């Protein structure tokens, strides 16, 4: 059996980093971890090929030589996924589809022969067994949550490391919290399931043995959902990193209660974590209570960010406007919060109702849903009737994003961050780091309106905190990407 695994195209989004990747000669930020894991579940005797449309073109020859085609996608990739499905059906190929986009709204896709709706460790073997016995069904659905200790190591040889800026692995699934706008608990449950520490060590070793050096994204939606298990794993990961002189810099996603656990932050720093994405959402306590994000109301959010920064971990913040409790003052309040805390990478989006979430169900009951979501929460798209005037919400959002990523405001935020940041991460300067520095000197330092801010930052860092030069250059490059995304939103 010849199987083709296809990963659809990401549009130009906040997290695509499409305007930053050329600085290090990369084509995509992250590899398709889900498909690489699916590839490891498929029969060992199958001939498997993977095409990530973000790094190479899907040709007719790819399609023609496959017996079966597997497609996985996030909601933001749904348009590309549909185009690929229809292309495959032109050659009368069997198409199997799974992943968040299909699990959320599989009935809206045309041309799929078989849907795998749920977690592949349980459902894919059922499909494969039925296929082998000639009794295959169109739709396979399971609400059961597998023990991910059975999850195999991804099949790294199917991709070219040179195409990617970062590798990805997963430690846990699920989140103990219950935010009404989030679809994570719907997909993975509220009881976090973790891999065994030895599994994570085996996965990072597999990347190391395959030749990867550099950043790794631990893709968990809440890395600290089960703190005890996380700490157990970190102890073994620290030992592995120390023995190999820290070949990997790590980053992940976590809830704000990270800052309340000194031991956990210390272990993450020792394991060489240097970034964490945190869903802060809003400085408006009424909005946090309204969406069920109660955990964010129990602490001082500004101090939380400061504490994490002082442990050598940069906070990347997620923010939302458009909650029912928001009024027009939210925009300036949010700008002030982001600037005061020095959250350089601030993803700000308009609230969107994702399919089947508590928010979606409530808005549907209130007859306030307008359309499907795009799956991209920073494109200024609104798919429900807000309590705030719709035009005010959209227009003020666009102005806020433009302001946040204007050079003067953005570089001021970088300086605030660097003044409070106490770096702990270890790692060697790579060829990509040097390449990025020189390209930034030309593309930002000479050929952009950010030039005065760029050189002021670089010179200040060289004379005061030269160890942070890499961080400063990276932030300048990211700022170029974020500014272009902000311009697309405002246009």
C-alpha cells in the first residue's frame, strides 16, 4: 500500500512567521507533528510519503502514485484542505481525513471517503482493521481518550529538517480549566493525560540522533495541567539536556498559575525553557469571569508576567477583545497592560465562537451566531453579534493592533522586557543566528522605517547586555512579521 500524507497550507497569520522565516532561510515554522505521528501508527510495511504544502508543492505525480491519501488540518487550513481533497478526487483516490478541522465540522467537507474523528491512537487502528477486512465505514468517531503512553515516536525521516525553524513534540493532552471560548476540553478532555518521562526523553533523543539542533516546541495546550507529572518529566529532561550540553531550547504553552509554583519555574529554567505562551486574555476581571477564566482572576496578572520573566522565561501573551463585558475602554486598557508588562509577542484577537464550544452553544441559543469562524483569531473577523457596537469593536481592534506593532510602541515594549528579563537559557550561536543578524541589519536596519529604533536597540544591548543580542535581534525580526500581519488586518 502506498500512502500519501498531505498537510495543507497555512495562510499568512500571526503564528505562521512567514515574514520572519526568510531571515534564517526556512520555509515553515513547525512540522506537521500530527501527520508524523499518524505515519508511525500506520502499518510498517506501507510505503509512506509526506508532503507539507507549506514547504513544497503537491504535484500531480504525488497524487497519482498513492493508493490512499491522508489529510490532517487545523480550522485555519480548511480552505486549502478542501482544495487538496478535490484535487485528489480528480484522480479517484481514496481520501482519509482527520484532525481538528474535520472533528469540528466534518459535514462541511466534500469528497472525503473516510473521516477519522478523534484521537488516532484509538480510531486509526479500527479503520485499518476494517479496511483490511473490506468492511470500511465512512465515519469513525470515538469520544474515548487514549492513554498517550502508547503514542509512538513521530517518523522524522519523512521530513527535511532544513525546511523548518522549530521541531515539535507533545507531552500531554487536555486542560483542567474550562474557558467557554476554548475547544481544547471538547477535543481532549479536562483530565490531562501525559506521556511517561522516558517517552519524552526517547523523543528528544530521536530528534538529536536524527541531527536536529535548536528550538523545540512542546505543543501541549497546557504543559502544566498536571504539575506533578510535569515535574517528574522535567527532572529526566534536565539530566538529558545537561549530559549533552543543552542542544535544545524549549518553549510551550501554560496557564497563569505557573507563576505561583516556584519549583516548577525553576525546573523549566533548568531544562532550558526560554519561552511560554500564556492565555492572559484580558485585564478586565468581569470579562475573565464571564468567559469562565476564573484562574486569571485570583492573581495579579502584571506581577505574574514579571515573575515568569525573572525566571528566564519570556511570556508570549494571548489576548481577546469582544467579550460581552467589554466596553470601548478595553482597547486602551489592553495596550497599557501589554506595554507595562513588556509582553513583546502579544497575540490580540477578536473573540470568535469555535464550533461546539460552550460559547458557540450559548450564542446559538441566543440567536447571535453569524457564520463559521475562519479559525484565525487575529484577522479581525467577527462571527457573532457582540454586545459592543460591531463597527466600534472591529475598527478599534484594527487601530489597537496597528498601534501595538508600530515601531515606536513595539521597540519600547522590547526595552521594557529586556530591562526585567533574567536569561537562563543555554545554547550555542548557530549559523542561522549569524545569518539572521546580518540580514536584519540590512532589511530592518537600513531598508525599513524601523531603522532608528533597530539601531538604538542593538547598540544599547551591545554595550549593556551583550548576552541578549540574539534575543533582541529575534524580537526585531518578529516585529517585522507582526507589523505586516497588522497591516493586513487594518487594510
